[in-house]
């Protein structure tokens, strides 16, 4: 993305805040005009007050100058405040846009990109853009406006002195072009290194138990220190480039000032220019190079913002996993019939995980899907809730292609309870209510009772209001699974998908919960994805997956009699479970 494109993009961020823009512009113009009056006051002091010995004008002049300072401070404050308000709103808008887009990204993006890197884009990179909007852009506008106004005043005073003052401007342009590319590249590298630091830190915090269990504290500390050192080196290199560009700019700016001093001094000595005019010109010249040096510094910061835009675009340009068609069909009263019609699916153009899958599940039917690890069982569940779309073929709910349904309606109709239960750092009740936000306390408590959550929550001092800790760390795996099942119960879906939903329960607890689930499944389409075959022997129909295809179908007894893949799986598990 070019510099002009980045500028247009920054400007476009302001469009929703036109009223604030007008207020800010008026305040900024007032601040610039007031700052331009001070050299004129200096000229009047030297030529008219001191030169003519008008002591009676000293006090009024001081009073006027004080008023200028006070008014200038007020308008500068208002300008800064208003720009900051706009900037913070823009930061909020960008983060909201990123979050909305992130929520629709393919699941595998989060594993390949890394949570820490994605967080770094939403927090750190957007903050960098926020600084551009709320302070750097403000400086740019004020200093640019000041520079243009001063140039006009200086031309009015003496055009020859003005040309001498600006003789070094071409050198500034060369400097900017020289440093731009290097600053942009180094800024981008710095952000990447910072994201690596964030990602490593997050992994160490989440995996602290494993780190301690395997005595990896020192090695992980070393890995984190290596990331910090890499980040430090890029920050130092960025600081070196930044400082060099500013200091070289300062040296170049002094050329014009010395030429003005030399030529202007001669004009004063030959009575061709008043001393007050030269001092006012000199004061304006000081105000000229302050904006130029500021613009040079802004250029450094703008390169950081350009790098931030690039990193944000890397997320925004990733296509969502699924999209909703315009005018998608509303599903008000789902019945729960499911159909897979010659469905094939592959992750990221890899080999097919499912190949030519065709199955029909009637309303209220209880079906189990089994197979070895990697056979595609969980993929079927993911396709049914449209985490992904099939590579080929069609999936239907109540005879309607999932791609034609409103996504929200589809996911209200289907409840997925997975093996890897995620809990938020909130209370047990709040985690259950995640299944249906508008549920009453009584409904939450009833779902907790049915799922067996009250068995471990009731004795706790705060009961269902007990906080579970980050990712549910305060609970066992089985307790987390019970909460996930309570969520699904509260949701009251037409289709219930249990993906190894009781895998972390002991045999006794699992048997108890299965009795509960059987009552919940009555009249509801249920799909049980299981590794332990003993848990699905009462399914009305069992589908056996192998090598990405359905290879067998039937009841437990009929499949055992067939002595095929299902029989082999069952016998393998029986041998493994047999005590030595």
C-alpha cells in the first residue's frame, strides 16, 4: 500500500465524525492564528516601543501578549481534546471491525497465526494507528497550516530572505525519501517481533503446569529472553534510524537560518531593514523549522502506522470461513432432519478428510458416528454447524441447504458439545447461560440440575455463582463437560451433537449422565460422536467411518454380527480395557 493510499485511508476514518471535525478545524485555525501574532508583537516591541522609547506602551503590550498566550493555550487544549476524542472513537471502530471479522475467520487461522499474534494486531497495531489519528495527524495539520501561513508572511516581509530561508527544503525531500523505506521495513519487523514476544508469553502462562511438570522453567525463560532480545535489537535499530533522520534534519535546517542571519544582518546595518522586522523574521523562521522538524518526526511515526495498516490488512484480507447469502432463509421452527448428500471436505487444499459422505438422519432419530482417530468424525460436526462449508456436495437441515439458511438460525437449531470444553472466566451460572442469553435463573438452575452440575456446585460457598477461573481451571475436566452439556440443554436445540461429550467423566459419572442424556434425546435429533464404543451401543443407528468414507451402517448387534470394521474396533477396545 502506497503512502498516498495510507493517507486516504486515514482520512476516511474521520468520515463518521464530521461535526467533531468542524469543531476541531475551527479551534485549530484559531490556535494557528494566535501563534502567528507573537513575532508581530516582538517587531512592535523593538521598533515602536523600544526604538521610540514609548514606555507607556509596555504594560498594554504585556497585557495583550498575556491574552494571546492564554487564548492560544485554550484553543490548543480544545484542539488536542477534540482530536483525541475522535481518535479514540476511531480506535474503537477499527477494533470492532477487526473483532467482527475475526469472529468469522476459519478456525485453522487461529492455530496457524497464533492467538498472541492476532491479539497484538487488535491491541498494539490499532493503538499505533490511534496515535497517528489522535496526535500525529493533529501535529501534521497544525504544523502544515502554520508552515503555509508563515511562508506567506515571510514573503510579505522580504522575498529574498524567504528564498534563503527555504533553500534547504530540497535536501529535506531527499532525506524523507531516503529514510521512508528503511523506517517502514524496520517498523514492520518491530511489530512482528513484538507479536512473537506476546505469543511466547501467552503460551508460557497457559502452559505453566506443563512447564513445571517437565522442569522446563529455565528453557522457557531462555526462549522468552531470546524473543525479548530480538525485539530489543529491532527497537534499537528503529530508534537509530529515527534519531538520525531528525538530527540530520536539524543540521540541514540550520543552513537556511545562517544564511538569513548573514544577509538580514547586512540589510539592517545598511538601514534597508529594521531590526524589529529582522527579529520578527527570525522568530518566524524559528517557527518554520519547528514544523519541518516536527513533520520529519511525524514521518517516522507515520511509517510505523503504515506498517500497522499492513499487519491489520493481513487479517482483514483473510476470507471468512463461511458467508451468509443476501436474503438467507429464516428458520423459525426447526424440525431436526439432517442430510449429507455426497459431501467431500478437505482442509486448506489438503487430502480429503471426508469423501463422498451421504447420510440421512430423520427428525428425532438417535445416530452414532464412530471410527478411529483422524477418520473425520469431528469434521462432520463442524460442517453441520457451518464452521466450514463442504468442498463438494450439499448438507441440508429440514431439506434446506445450510448455505441458504441464516447462520444465526442454523446455530440456534444445532447445539454442539465438544470434547474440548471452553469455559469463560466467569461464574458457573454465566457459563451455562452462554447457551441462551435470555434464560432466567430458574431455567439455568434446571439445566444445571439435569446435567448434574448441581452435584458439585451446590456444596460450594457461592453455588452456581462460583467463578470457574480462566478456561475453567478451578474445575475438573468432567465438571467442565457437565457445564457444557447444561449449556446445550438450556439452548433446547432441534439437533444435539455430542462430540466425545463425556470423555472426561469416570465410568460411574458417565453412566449416570448417559441416563440423563437419553431422556433429553427423546424426540430430538441426536448425533453422538464417540471413541468409546460402549457409550453408543443403544443408538438406533451406528455409522462407521474409515479412510474418509462411511464403510458400515447398522445397529450395534448387526454390526457385531457382520464382523467388519466396527467389530474390529470393539474387540480392540475390549482388549485394552481388560485388566492385566
